[in-house]
C-alpha cells in the first residue's frame, strides 16, 4: 500500500462474504472485510485494486484543486461551458466590481477580499436571467407550462419539479454549456406530464432531445466543476 496513504481496515462480523473498498471524501481508503478474512487474502485484494485506487485518489485530488479557487490573475472560471481567465484591475464601475468583458473576467483590485461572493452573485444574476428566458422559450415550444420557477443554491441537484409543477434550478447550471442547461430544463419540463422516470418519461425526452445521453455524460464527468 505504498501508493495508498491513510489506509483503514474494518473487520465486520455481520459481513459474510463480500469485500468492499471505499475512498472517503477526506481521502481515507477504507476496506470492509468479513471478520475472519485471512491477511493474505486482504493483501491480494489490495494489490489487485492498486491501480484503481491510485486512479481514484488522483481524480479526487483533481476535484479538490478545481474547487479551491485562489482568485489570482490568469485563473480560469466557467461560464456557459467555456473557460475565461481572471484579470485583476479597475472596472471603473463601483456598482459592478466584477464583469465579463472581451473574453475575460475583470475583478476590481479593491474588492479582492470579496472575490468569491462577487462571483457567486454574478453567477446567480446570470442564471436567473438566462434560465428564466430559456424556460419561457422551451415551455412554449413544448406546451409544458410550470406554475412557478425558482433559482436555488443546490449543489448536487441541478433541477427539480414539484408535484404542483413548480420548477427549481441551481444557479450553478449557468457554468455548463447551453445544450446541457437545456437538457436539465427540458428534463424537468417533461416531469410536468411524467412525474417519475418511467419508460414513457425517457421516451418523451428522447423524442425532444435525442442527444440527452451526451448531456448526462457531460454532467457526470464535469459536474464537480460546477461546485463553486
């Protein structure tokens, strides 16, 4: 286990046969085994899984790096699926100390300590404007009309549709490409007529958006980049 730090072994009397390995959010590697599992069998299991463990640790470290923004010149930020570098300077507009202009974010140097809050505020404002606009367009096109729309701060749920057809979307979606945003919006709009993920739901979504699997894959692979 030279390449796998923070390894923890948990023997369980309730566990009968299966051996399972989990990598926790804090980087700990936890191996759950039946109580009387021989040491040699455990070592073989770990050896067989070594490359997988190293790969997963590397992925988690990359996610951590993506989340820990430093707000320094040249650092890149997502908006509608594209990356824009940050420039520290003068915006010449005290009402808007952060703006996107000519392919880059410009943050007023007098507001560095507020950088994270300013970015979140900027993203929320953009999300409200653009998501509301897209929902209005798509709902009229599909003739599926929600009873309300709310922009939330949800981190793990991109969108939802309530029983009374009120839609909610995370402002973090504004960082995703437009086709991915539309996928999430259409997904929830379809729930107005199909409340669960039945065959009818997926068939309706397929008819409207044949490339929805590609959008779901993008979210699966890049969703952590939206956890600003």
